[in-house]
């Protein structure tokens, strides 16, 4: 980590840091919040060493002790209820699946696809957390980042719906399943943010916070992919029951109808849906928008070069998903992403 902004050569470098970050120190409820703010501002071990401290947390403890607390501005208290999160997630799932199901049912007619695209572009604005959410990071409900996120979401869900890929029956099942999983991505993202805020309150040092958060992102991704797999199996099973004449069990029949290539592509699509959602809920809305748009653009680019839809999703979307996961792992492990 870089040392951050240069400090002067004053006799008391801690006082200099205190002056530069006085509002942060006055509003902080504990030293860890100050350490998170300093880390977000770009200060690191070098800055702590110049202030004659072993690490950033030790410096934050001195700042916390030296700066008087300022009481926070009174405002309405908005308790976070899990029931509200579930309702929001169900709403997101319904708003996503309706336009996708319409395209699958009515075909790739221009008016139908255009209407579906508009609804999907508006989806992030309709499901965004309000500006009063703790941490003040949500910002306006609709802006350039939300628009980009919506465009990426529309591309990720509508491209598999309109591009022919051999047997149409599996695609007709997998597309609505992926759209329904938007609700899962929303719920997982809210859960991830809640866990991060809880660990930020409970951890005593930045190192402890990072250790607590290390397994949370893999668990969040695994939970979403598990829900997507169940939804995909269920959708394929329904189409299998509507196409009699095939022996074997229902689960085996559902798996065979898609094939390994489509299952892998469905998993990549799931990652491209959940990673931007997690980033958006942790205040990285621009990165979320860029990730969603890049996933859709990479898939479309390979389709234009003659690749099949599963191959385009695996190669193009998969590359973007790997980069997005690496970025999320790096930035969401910082305390500043959960303030």
C-alpha cells in the first residue's frame, strides 16, 4: 500500500494529519472508523511511520484520543429489516423476469425487445437503496452509473434471449432462470453489505477486519450460484416435462437438455449479475456499471466474430467475470468500502 498524500516536515506530523482529516476524526465512533477513512484517503504504513506509529490503526487511536467528538447531525433512524430486503429482492426478480419472459415468449421482435430493454435499464433505479442508507454512499437513485448498470444488465439478460443457440428449449428455460436470479443477486449484495458493516463494528483492527471479511465474498458468490443452479434446474425440468419421450430421472433429463457448455455459461452469467450488485451496494457504483457493460460487450463482440452464445459467454463474459472478481476481492476487503 502506498504511503498516500505527502506529509510535511512539521514537528508534530500527527497534528498535520489531524488537521487534514478533522471532520473524519470528530464524527468517528471508534478508532477503526478513523483508520478506515485514512486508508480510503490513501494513507498507508509509510504515513503511519512518518507519524512515529507502527501501523495505521495505532495512528487512528491517537487521533481518536486527541480530537473531541462532535455529535452527529440528528436525522431519521431507518432500521434495516431483513423482511424489507427480501421484498426488495422479490421486486427486483419480478421486474427482471417479466421483460425477459416476454422476449422469450413473443420472439425477438423489435418493439418487444425495445420495451424489455427499457424496463431492464430502469431496473437499477427502481431497486437502488435510498440516499438515506447508512454510510451515505448510495447517492441519487438514477445517474450515469445507474444508467450504465442498467444497460449492462439489459445486455446480459437480453442477448441470450434473442440470439439463437441450437435447440431453443434450454435457452427459453435458462434465460428466465437467470432473470429471476437478479433477486438473489440483490439479496446477496444486501447481505454482504450488512455483514461488512457488522464486522467493521466488531473488529478491533484493520487486520482483524480483513481476516473476518476474507471468506465472505466467496460465500456470497457461492450462495448466488447455488440459487441460480436451483432455478435453472427447475426451469429445465419444466421444459423436460413438457417434452415427453425421454427416459431417465427428471434431474438427469434437465441437465442433459442444457449440456455442460450451457451450464458453464449460465454460471458465468450468474457471476456477471452478482458481482456488480455487490459492488454497487458497497458504494462502487461506477465499477459495477463498467463491469456489467463490459460483460455484455465482450459477449457481443465474440458473437460478432462467429462464436456460439455459450462460447461467447464463457470466453468473453468469463474473462470479465475473473477481472471483476479480482477487483471486488481487492477493494471490498478494505474497511472504507463498508463505512
